[in-house]
C-alpha cells in the first residue's frame, strides 16, 4: 500500500532517475546495488506499476515514473524543509510564542520583556493577549497561551507559578496633597480621605477587601473606575487618592503623583510566570520565560 512507502524508497527512485544508473545511485547513497534494487521494487509494488524501464545496458524512467517523479521530489523537499524548520525552532530562530499578560504587567514590564526578547530573536513572532489575571490563567489552561504573566491567586492543581515580584500596595496622591510629604502612612490614617476605587468585580479590589475587612468598608466610594489608568488620571487631577499596587507607578511617570508606602497591614500582590504543570514549553516560550524572569527579578529588586 502507498502508506507503507518509506522516504528511503522515494530517495532511491529519485536518485536512479537523476543519475540513470543503479551503480552510481548506490555509490551516492552508500548502499549496495542489491539493497537499492530492493527499495525500488518495494516502491513499485506499493504503487502497482513499474517506475523504471530496465535493460541489461541501461535504466530509464517509465511513462508512469515520469509522472510520479515530480511528486516524489516534492515529498522529499517537504520533508527536508520540515526537518529544517524543526531545527530552527529548537535553536529558537523561528516560530511563534503566544502569551497572556495581566494589565499591570502589560502597562509596565512587558515592553521591556518583548524588547529584550526580540533583540536576540528577531524572527520569533510574539502574540500577546492582554487580560485580567483570571483570564490569563484560563488561556493557559485551555492551551490558547503557552505562558502567562500575572498573579495566580488560589493555587491550581494544573498550574505552575514562579513568583518573581512582591508588589505592595501604596497610596497614590497628587503632589500637592497633604499626604505627599509623608514617608509612610497607615490604613487607619487614611480612612477619612476621599478614595477613588476600582469597581467591585476587580480582583485587585477583592484582594484589598479580603485583607482590610471593615477598614475597606469605611473608604469613600462615590467614584469607581474600571482600570488603574483612569484611577491615576483622576488622582493626578487632585480629585482624590487611590490605593494601588506599587508597580503601577511605572506606567504613569508623566503624572504629578506622589507614592506613599502604607502599612498596618502591609498588603501585596504576588506576580510571576504561570505555566501548565507538566507540559514542556516550546524552545521559544522557554526563552521568553527566561527573559521575563530576568526583567521581573530586576523590577522586584
């Protein structure tokens, strides 16, 4: 049957057809003429007709063989190309890596991660999904993304989390605000301040609520927004203050905002790299993971 045909048989046929000689083809392929003849006969048996016309003095391609020859060459070329492509993938020279990234890291460290990665691997294509951390994890679980940058939240049996950043919450206020000159503050000290809060469905807001309990309940909530950018833009107008992860400061250095550490309690998010447990990363994704870990560790320091 055709599906039983080996690549070696196709190579044998193409070599004999090109050289017009069993002896020359056998020398080129480093096999005996007997072995070469067996390969050709097996191929002809699979196809069901002779591909070569043989006489005691010469060998030539049959009518059917002339029709089959370009197809055989194309199969060999496709095979060689596939092997070369795989070699390039292993050497991290070609390919595609798909990642998911939460909005905080997308706005802050991701540009540096991609820049470093592309400097050394310009031909690797990178596809980024900007998501919330829960959405990023779902993409890894579903196989849509090989790797995710964000928070893990609760441990998951199928996910591996490499923590790289401990991102404490801070108070952001306008530089003219009375708090701006403080070296630190506490949640008790700021409970009467006018806060700009994230919406209730925000995972960041839920994290604060879980740690602060009744302290969070007394914070003003007449302004709620859906994203850190909106929150900081309002802070920069002097409309109120905000409790944000420290890393957010990197995304809006253009704003007249002061950052004050806050404690009692100290609350932080754990950021890092999430992968599917037990599933090997592609060489490109593994290299991206290495670059991302280096950038995140530097930011945490």
